[in-house]
């Protein structure tokens, strides 16, 4: 089957790629039915979960009910939510919160003691207060608690500083018949040793998060390069709705601040957006004004900036009580103060930034993808829970809900990966004769160009002309990167560049195929919704692992 110049395979029942809340929650539940191996790109705490400030949505107040939460979610999703998925997720939320509490997660309460009611926040698009939070560092609290729980179990192994490269199919390990296209594992790169090895498993769970680093300005950490989505696409899995990139309206605008998010919960507590003239402007764009859904707020800010020529707008908290602001948002207050901004006495400069991918690897209501043995969860998945626009603080809820669903689904499946099957070892994919890594300058230039192209041509407001320009330039870059990948020794920078170049082109292709404005996708060529049944934008590779990628937009099914 080819040469084998790598360490012996790592074999486990389940392979989880990614260590955010989705991957960790799955691991804790699945370990009861088999061994779990988690691989994560950097430090295990480095994930989009860790940067989630707002919280997790759940109906816990007597003034709230499930139908209101479902309605708010479906309204934000603008016609593309799978209502059955949304309802199941919303109704499971109180039980899922109880499980998180059992792991030691500490949500902020209204008073002292374990029986004090939870402090429930409100964010854009929500008709009631239903956001549980841990001050303004909810993601960090969740990540820390679940990591601690995972490390206490001997049947969960965690490999830090490892990243997935490509999926291994059954045919690569000698399987034939229907199992030839089943996912059997993944090639994994060790970032410290600069080596790779195959990880084989009965099931692979993609929990790699989103692809915010495809854009120049993002709230995401550096690891968010869409690795899992790109890996799934190259293996032949179906992707959906990549055009729906959520831009968070309020990232701190400061030359020394890198991707620092000003939580939507700040507006939920009464902060308002003003322009450089001190005027509130969101009342011109939506009846909910500053609490409108994120896509509306981001477009409103974009319009204000383009009309005025100003570099930013401002978030105004001066009318709010200082003590409340400091107690509710201690991390925001500290961070802004570090940049010379007093949130309580001066407007905070903000701009939109790429924040969340509502599309991803197409998954059904059990988390199953179009490839047997491959599951997707969290931001890397498109489950229909978010539709065309994610409702604030539903992402952490979706992650823990589908982690549970997938764990229940695969526990009942027969064990396939036996130790003796490691005799069928996959061929080393390193190109023959590759001895040199590409020049850093080349990688940095292409990396920057992809991100600038996406920001300038595939941003908050789009049109066909800009998309065509972006498509041509991105395809040229992607082909260059693929040639480098196929002729050089790949390092982490080249692996990530390969993924963001691919994801950039796929986002453009999905955006071109949607001839309407819906949710997060707004195009000047088609400024209204199309008539008829809303549909998903589905795209797949016609021939997995083909030498030159052939694009096949698949027929979109009704949602």
C-alpha cells in the first residue's frame, strides 16, 4: 500500500478532533462505552469556547417558556432552522445545565448560596432573560470544568499540540466493499516533534470549531482555521450553508487590541450604539434597535461607517450604573482599562468582526454526516439549529446537546476497529522526494492575501462582481498552496493555509449560489428573499481526494 515512514498508529474506539465544549462533553459521555482520544491543536484550553463571553441559553425562569425560545431561535434563523432539532435542543436545555453543574461549572447567581436563583441575562433576538453566565467569562469556566472532569478519567487521553491533517478512509487501511468509504481515522500532525502519524478509530468526531481566521478581522483565536470542515470536504462529505458567516457587531477597535470581543450581553444590560456625532442609529434599522439580531446590527454599523467614512462606531454605557457594569462585566472593564478606556465614563470604539460559522459539515439530527463513521458537532457542523443566523448564546447549548446525541448514537454501534487491524497500515502521504519546507515569506503573503480578499470582497454586504473577483483570486491561491503542499514537507502553517484557502473559496461558491438575501447573507444583487421554499446551499466534492478539486454544488433540500 505504499511506504510507511511514521510511528505506529494510535488506536481508540473514538477519535475526537478539537477540545472545545462540544468535544469535551462528548468525550465524558462516550468514555462509558469505549476509549476516547482527543487531539487538539494547541493548549487544550485554546478554543472558541474559551472566548465565549456571553453565556448559554436555557429556559429556567417562570416568566419564560420553551415555545418562546423556539420562536426566537427560528425567527433569527430566517427560514432555515430545522424546527424539530431546535425544539429538541431547547427542551433538553434545563437537563443539560444540570449536567454542567455536576461537573463543577459555576454560573453567576442573584445571591449567595447554591440555591440562589441564577442571574439570567438577555441578548439580541431573545424575548426573555434566559442567558446563564459566569460573570463575563462563561466559556473559560465551562472549558476549565470539563477539562478537569476529562483529566480525571483514565479512559480519556488528551494529545495537546496535535492537529488533524486529513481523514483516513476505509480503503486506506485495506477495507473493501461498503466500508471502503467509511471514515477510519485521521492523519494527525505533532506540532512539537514536526511528525505525523495515523490515528485509527471506530468513529471520528469533528469538533474543530469554525473558520474565523479566514477573515482579516475576527473575534476568534488563531486556531480557528476551519480544519475539520476542510478535512471533511476533501474526504467527500457534504457541506452546507457556508455563506452564513456571522459577524459580531462589537469588537474593540484599538490598534493594540487583538480580536477582543465586547459581549452582546452589554447591550442586553442597556448599552446603546452611537455614531461619531453621538446619535443612536439602530432605531433606523430595526424595531428592536440595539437588541436586534446580530446580522441586522452588523449591517447597521457597516452602513453607518460607510456613510460617514468613520473607522468605527461606539458602544455607550455612560447612562448605566458603574457598580453594575463593573460587577457584571469585570473582564471587559479590566481589558478596556488596559487599553486606556473607562467603559463607565466614555464610549467604547467598536467594529464588526467575523465571529461564527452557521454552516459547516452537513449533519442530521443524530450528528451523522454523509460519510459513515464521521460525526460533526459544534461550530464545525451544520445541524439546522441555527439556520441562516445563530441566535445569541445558542452555540454552547447546541454543542452540549449534540455531544449527548452523538454519544448516545454511537454507543449502540458495533465495534469495528480491532487492534489486529493495524496490520493494514495506511500509506504515508508525504510526497516522494519532499525534503524542504516552503519559504515563510511565501506562506505569510498567501495567508494575508486570502484574509484580505475575504474581508474586502466577501464581507457583511456582498455583490456578484466582488464575489467573482474573490473567486478567481482565491482559486489561484488555493492551487498554488496545493502545489506547495504536494511538493514540500508540510508544517502547521502550510496545513492551516491549505485549509483557509479552501474554505475561502467554498464560502464564495456557496454565496454565489444563493440568489437572495437571507439571514447573514446580504447581497446587493438580490436584496430580498427568494420566493418558494427556503433551501440549504449544499456543496460536495464529486470525487474524493481527486488531484484537482472538482466543485459540485449539490441539490439543496428544504429545511
